[in-house]
């Protein structure tokens, strides 16, 4: 075959799914994945770098995200957890900030309502949440309470007749500069337990200010929140959020989703680096013809595929109702470590162009840092796994 006859962008493995994991999805799920992929290529990827550079969230995207209907694929739409994971990786592959917007609204916020609200509360709130008419945020982390927030929640909730009064501060809360609602986790001064409250962001005493100057996930609007005698009616206390053990039910599932983000992030690095390597020439030849560049591309692919293999199995366990906290923890720790190596290799393959966002890779590289640290840092997830295999906690 002559060189000209090879279509370098449509080689069998150009999509990075080297072991055909997507074939594990049902035909209906594969069709849906193709539909969402087409949407992401049309509506998300073309605007992603510009939004990231300006550190602005594309509000005009929200009605389009509502139309493609991505919220609650498992519980509401009946898809498998495996499909939900591959879908989330695919959104990440198009843009990690938009995936994080969805991860916060869908996984953390909607997940809190689905897991911890009563049926009556769910019936009242979920329709507008599913249709993105109301945008949500998840307020757990605090200025002084990060990795130790389970025992270190300082925000307080005090019952006052038929109301609760919230006081305190939250930090890093995604979507919170423009969200309609935020689930705030606060310590009940009566019994010292962490409880969950649905707070309308228009309530007096609630204030959210944008965290500026981020080097990662710049499109995501993270906020510092202050709560100054915020009054929450009893109906807005999540009925089944009565201790941090309850909050953990949400985090176990979202940790799994973040590990899937690490897969998507590596597929994005593979996409951008592979394309660049076959198109860029030095010494009169495509840089993809150099053995060291091929080695780096294969390292990215191997990292992505091994991460995906782990995630496929974990999602199958989740589908069987058998996934454990420590398995999500190992998955998050392992995939994010592989991700950090993959995006650094991808950045290197682009040479100098790897440090300007115009070529996409710099955004992929920088976004990996937030994923490495949020939803339980790499270190904390490593120690959760270490505790499971030794019976000894090294966390405190
Ligand atoms: C972009 C972004 C979005 C986020 N979105 C949200 C959100 O929507 N809602 C929300 O509630 N939170 C959110 N977070 C917060 C996130 O979950 C925290 O950043 C994370 O839990 C770590 O807490 P911290 O940043 O306070 O770090 P710290 O807990 O202060 O940790 C600092 C360092 O110390 C290490 N460390 C801490 N304790 C131990 C230990 N026992 N052993 C070993 N090492 C340790 C950590 O691993 C880390 O390396 C977000 C964060 C980011 C960066």
C-alpha cells in the first residue's frame, strides 16, 4: 500500500479503545454513546479552550445540555453504571471542566438528593434538577476542613422551632457562583452529627464569591461561601442525611466517577498527542516516526487502557451491587497517578506547543492537577486502600 493511501486519522486504534471495552455496552447504550459523542464534538470541544482561557462558564450551553439529557443516567434512565462511567469519561475527553460541572450537578448534588432525601422531597425537587432548570452545588469542604472534613466540619446547624439556622464557611464549591441550590453539610450543635440541607442561594445571609486565578479547571466556577444565620425551613433538611456515614454514600459513587474522569483525561491526551505526532514533522519526517515518540504514545495508551480496564471491572461490580469503598479509593489513586504521567508525556510530545492552550494539550495537562486532588486526594485514597489491606489506619 502506498503511504498516501493510509488515513492516519482513521486507523483502527485511533479512538484509543484498544481492547474494545465499549463492546461490553448494550446496543442501546452504544447508540446513545455515539449520540452524545456527536453532541460533544459539535457543542463542547470547539468552545472549551476559549472558555478555559477566559475562566468563564458557558451559560448558553446549559439548555443544550438539558436537551441532550445527561442527568442521572443510571437511576432515572436505567442505563448501567458501566455506561455511565464510559459516558462521563467521554464528556471529560471533550472538556474536563464541563465534565466537572456535570459531576457536581449530577453526581454530588443530584446524588445527594437521590440518596438522602425523602420520597416527598425528591418528588418536589428532582424534576427541575433533572431538566437543569435548577442548577445545584455540593458544599462539604471548608477553608479549614479539607481531607479531615468528616470529623472537622465547623459549619453549624442549630434547630430553631420549624427552622434550622446555618453558620459557617465553605471553600471550593463548584458551580456555586451561579447555582440555584446548594446542599450544605453542617454539624448539628445538638448531637454533633453532620447533616445535609438544601439551601436556596437567594436566602439572606448566603454569599458566594468566585475563586480567581486557578491554573486548573478554569471554566468551573468554584466559590468561597459564607453562611451568616441562613434560615432553612425543616422541609429542606435532607431526611436521610443524619451523619457523615450518610454523606459517604454519595462520595463513594462520585469517587468512582472521578476515576472515570482520569480515564477520559488520558484519552484526551492520547487524542491530541497522537494527532500532533503524525502531523508534525522534524528532520524531514513526522515526529511519529521516531521510536522515542512512539514509545511515549504507547505509554499513554497503556496507561489509559489499564486505567479503563480497572474502571470497567469496578463499574461491573457497582452494577452487581458489590463495589466497596476501598475499591473506589484504589481506582481513584491508581488512575489519577497514571493520568498525571500520561498528560506529562502528551505535553512533552507537543514540545513548546504543549505549553500554550491553543493546542489543547496545555489545558488537558493543567486540568489533571485538580482531578488528582479533589474527591479525596491521591494520598488519602492511597491510605484508605492501605487501611483495607493492612487493617491499620495511617490517616490519623
Ligand atoms: C477544582 C476543585 C473543585 C472542588 N469542588 C468541590 C466541591 O464542589 N464541593 C466540595 O465540597 N469540595 C470541592 N473541592 C474540594 C476538594 O475535595 C478538596 O480540595 C480535597 O478534599 C482536599 O482538601 P484540601 O484541598 O483542603 O487539602 P488538604 O486536606 O489541606 O491536604 C493538603 C495535602 O496534605 C495531604 N494530606 C492531608 N491529610 C493527610 C494525611 N492524613 N496523610 C497524608 N497526607 C495528607 C493531602 O493529600 C494534600 O496533599 C474541590 C477542589 C478543587 C481543587
